[in-house]
C-alpha cells in the first residue's frame, strides 16, 4: 500500500510553513497496511429499520424496511444475505422472529400485533448472523410503545416518589386504576409483587381508595445496577375477574451519576485539556448539572455546567502533584463531590475543534519531557478506511493542523495518535456532517390532493452532487394529528447508520443532532463524541495480529449441513438425501467428503417446512449417525435503551389508541378484523387429545387405537413395547402385520414420512410421543394402497430440548429449520370515480411502500388516497443508492 499525503502543519507558537512527505515502506506504512488487511479480513455490518410509525396499538401491524450496510465499503451489504428481525417484550423474551432474505442489502417485512399480546414497551432488534461475532452493542435495537385499548378493561397510571434512609432507597408508588371511559376502580383489592432484576423484594395486598389509587411502598438496599424492575399488580374486578398489569420500575432513586472524560483519553499534568462531562440520572436520562472544580485544599479552580442532556465540557489544566474533585450541584438543590481522574506526569494529548463548518482543527500536545523530536503519527479512520494520515516531529509542545471536512466522510471519525514506536497513545472521536454524501430528494407535489379520500400523487428526483442516482426508497405516510412525531427522539436512517450504530450504549434523542446545523447543535454533538465510549477497531489487536473470534459465518443462503459418522469415525463418500415433508416438496441428494461432511445450500423455503435427512454408507449400510450443524439462537440481552421505557404506555398513547379503537371497531363491524374474544371460564370434560402433534391424515388422534409415551417407558425396543399390546396386530420377526392381512406388512409412518417396515426397532422408544394404529377401512382408506395392510403412525416428541432436530434412529433425522418469512402487502384503498364505498376510512398509517425505486435517471413516483379524516399528513422518505449514499426527506401537507 502506498499513501501520498501533503499536509500543512501549523504550530501554535507560530506558522512554520508547509511540510510535504510520502508515506512508503516504513514502520508507519506497515501499520497502515496491517489496518487495511485487518479491515478487509474482518468487515462489519450496520443495520437500520425504517418503521412505518414510532408506536402502535394491539391489532396494528408493524411495517418495516431493512437497510444493511457493509461498513468497509459504505454500500449496501455484500457480506450477508439473510437478516433476522425480532420482537422482544419487557421480560426480554422473544415473541416473534422473522428471517428475511437480503437483496443488495435490502429487505422488508412486518409483524402482526395480535390481541394476545399485552401493552408495554417492546423492542425491535435486527442483525445478521455475521454481526453476532462483534457483540450485540452494534445491533439495531429500538424500544417501541405498544398500547392496548381494543381488548383492555383496566388502564393504569403510576407515579413514583423516592427518598433515602441512609444507603437504602425508599420508593412510594401510587397506581391509579380506571376503565376505558376514565371511571376509577374504587375500593377494589390489589395484590402486588415488586421485582427488581427478576428478584421479588416485596409482596402484599392493598385496596384502591375512592379515587382508584393504590399505594405500594417498598425499599431497595441493593447495588446501583439493581434499580430497575417491575410491579406485577393484579386488580380484582367487581365480577371477581382478575386483571394483571406489569408496571415498569425504571429507577428506585433520584441518584445522578457524573463521569469525567479527558479529551484524548488521559489527563496529563500541565497541559490545557478539555474534559467531557456526562451526568446521568438513575433512569438513564441525562440531567443537567453545574459545579466547581476544587483542589485537595478546597480551593476553587474553575466552574462548569452541562448544556444539553447532562453533557458538557470544561477546559482544565492539572498542576503537577495535585489532585482534584468536582463539587456538583443537582437540580433539586442537593450536592455531591466526585473525584476527577488523576493526571499523568508525562504523556500526549490531542484536541479537535469541529465547530467550524469547513475545517477540523487538530492540536497535538506533549508534556515538556517528550519534546525530543520523536516522530508522531496520526490516523483518522471511519468504517475501516483511512481518510487522513500524517506524521511530524514533536519539536514543540503544541502542533496544529487544519483538515478540510470535505476530505472526511459523513459520520463518526476516529482520530488516533501514535508514538514513535507506533503504539496508540491518544484517541478522540468527532462527528462529521458531509452534505455532499447525502442524496437530495426533490419532491414534486403538484398532483397531491388536499381533500379527504383525494388522490395524492408524488414524484421525486433523487440526486447526489447534482447527478441522478439509482436507489431504493421506502415511504411512510401518517396522519400526524393521530401519530404525533417526537422529532428529537426519532430513529431514522441517518441516526442509525451514521451515529448510533457506531456508539456503544444509549444515545438519548439521536435525531436532535440532525435537525439543525447551527453552532449550538454542533457543540452539543461534539459533547456527545467527547463522552460516549466507542470502539469498533482496537489498535492493539491490529498491531498484534489478534482478530476477533469469528464463530458465526456470513450466510449466503439457507443451508442444511452436517457430518455422517459410524463408530465415531467419519463416513467418506456416504450417500445423503434431503427430503421436504411439509410446506414444500423436493428431494435432493449429495455425498459426504473425506471428513464425512455434507452440505445442501442455496435452499429457499418458508417457515413450517419440515425435512428428513437420510444417510447411508457408500455400500448402503444404514447404521450411521447424522449430526446436523445447528447454529444456536441469539441470546436476548438486556435492553440497552432502557431509558426509553415508558412507565405509563397506555396513558402516553391514549389519544392514539382511542383513535385506533375507532378504526378497529369499524373494521370489526364490516367483518374485516381478526379478533380474539375472551370467554367466561367454563369446565371442559372432554379428554385431552393424546396425539395432538400427529401427522395422521384423518386428523390428529382419529385412530382405532392410541398409545402414548407413558406406555413406552419400560422397554428397550419399540417392537418389544408393541407386541401383544396393539389389538389385532401380530409380529413376525420385528415386522408388524394385521391378523386379517398377514401377507402385507403394516405401513409405518414416522413424523409424516413413510419408512420401511423393518425400521421399527431403529426408533428409540423414549423419543416417541404417540403411536396411532389404523386398521379399519374408514381410517386406512385415505392412505390408498399404502394403507391396505394397515397403518401405524408414530409421532416423536416436540420441544423441551436444546436441539432443533430429532434423531430417532441411525441414519435418519427430522429437522425443522427456520425458513424465510413471507411478507404481506400493505393495503391502501382506492377512491377513484368507479368507487362507491361510503364506509369511514379511519386509518392512522395512510400509506406504506417499502420499495419505491428511482431508476437510472433518478426519477421515481408513488401515489395513494388520503383517508377520510382531516389533519396534517406526514410523508417520510428514506433510502439508499448503490454507493451507500443515504436519503431522508420529511414533507407535510394539510388535508381539509
């Protein structure tokens, strides 16, 4: 690799001219070469989901489009071809999982919010299999609110008051209970269980007062990390029905934690440095503070204050041999003292000023003992690409350089200072806004009607630096009078792919930094960079050739693979057959390699497809063992955005979910809505179906005789279990026959797959859930000639284990891999001249289209019809082109 870089070096103590040099074949060039090789070998990915709206009601659908970028190329991903999208509830439990095919880094899908869900704070998490190698911190992970009015009888509103008793947190929670019409549930019994980090700390019973309020008091003497959880409150209604509500506890105190971050990483004596300040309340939100830095004698040195979301900075010069503290004053008037980081006696520091709209000003500082003409190097990189590299002799205490922002990419850029022996000694992040890298979307709105049920026809031109782009865009249209946007806190394609996907931890109100580009916003964004910890690449690992542990491979397609062994030794050239038995129909075969491994790739099938894998040796011997390669599911980690959790979801969304109620009621009246109706409790006397998972073509459990797992627990082989116990069946050898048809063996059906009659003893009895015997013509007729000698249907056990496949015999396994989820098309009604529909159109999402394509000329169009209600309609367009340039456009218009 060869980098030729010309850099103007300016020194703080006087302009000394320009230095031009070539980086080539020296230790620094070797370092850059290592970095290039490392990032090529270990590319990474980013994911963004464009959601049709930020919150939902039970009965809604969540529509989304996924964009996956290769961080190395900054273009739609060419690493992975499969994306996983999860819906996770407040208990950190997976409720739904979609597996989606990626085409040029793009896919789309939807979740249906059935009324069996409860209201609460849910998460949508998205990632590729390959992303799992680098930690969950960089997954797309968004908290959304889901309210419930449609199938809900009890609404709650909770307030918390905190106090201290020495080191113990005391909490007084007041829960207000009311019905949908706002009428309080007064003098009703409430039982409660208070849990912190899934540990119960208090239980009891109280009664609501005349206003419907229940007072619940508890204490917490646990450590700082145990200050979140939930109150499980069960209200007994007048008809004795019990309704349980889970109410989040986001904190048990008003404590505020304050952290101090020296710019560059280390505080160095006698160097004027900025110190980033971040104050975070125990509920995760930033809280503004003010304070004074004092030395060990209590002498005030300087004052400071935070300006936005608890973040700010102060310039400070630590004197030799002194220690410092910060006396912090909080908004409630209380005070607390925090120790500042100790200053090193010797070291380097870097300072970057990004407030100028055109340039980044870089300063390199060194303690007096390091002014020795040693050569220092600085690298600026983003996404695995080096955009700036320089080296200079440290012959002054401060060096300065001016770097045009146009030379740096959009997003987070990491500056790293290296010592003479190429060791990283200081790092600093900046955020660069580079408008020339964004796609300009110019909307044509002349065809947009302002009338209810009127046609809205949009056109747009997509350009980058005045040149048309070929791009893929998603469009969502909502009635902002119903779906009120929180613009500061929006998650969009810019916040995801440029900011939060490169920051570990929670970023509060991410879109605030993109709404304006004034001096105030640039300073607030720089404070975020000063304080928010981040590492995608660790230089010491690169220098020492230590790569991440790549456990999860990029998925090019759905594959089914494994190993065939016999006597714990691989079976080379073995015959392997793959048969789909449910959901689709195909049969494939292959042979094993010298290690006994086989693979079926380039598969495409939907969920609920069931496979049988059968293996034989080269000489057709059956008694082999198949071990399938099964990738374990991703663990659901705790919500990193817990500060976005809303204690009173239904209350917050009340206006929206009542509007949704009107829509759902109208759809129900027209018979177009799926709805679960909860019945009064009844007693069922019919026996449980003993073969509920059976593949019996007559229907599960419809057989002449049934045996269950309880009948099979005392025998070694299955034929031993069945001899003398199946009425009208005799065994010759180990092959079953009906007494009336002793020349035709009974057909064995194993998990829906016909197997040979002598296969019976290959099945382990303890793996069997049920056995159904069909012998009468009424039951065997459906099997045609296969059932002429009778049928035995064997169903193996489901669930409860860690394996996703069943090995019930040598040489054969059944496998239920997750297939691709089938997306639905968003319904958008048409009200043209031929339409005579007079029904009310009360939609909240007016239009959703995940794939609006701008052709080579950059032109695209979309159209829809307004709903039947007036309001401010909000159009959000997001997209990407083939080079990774991003687009976001928000447009509003009034419907009268």
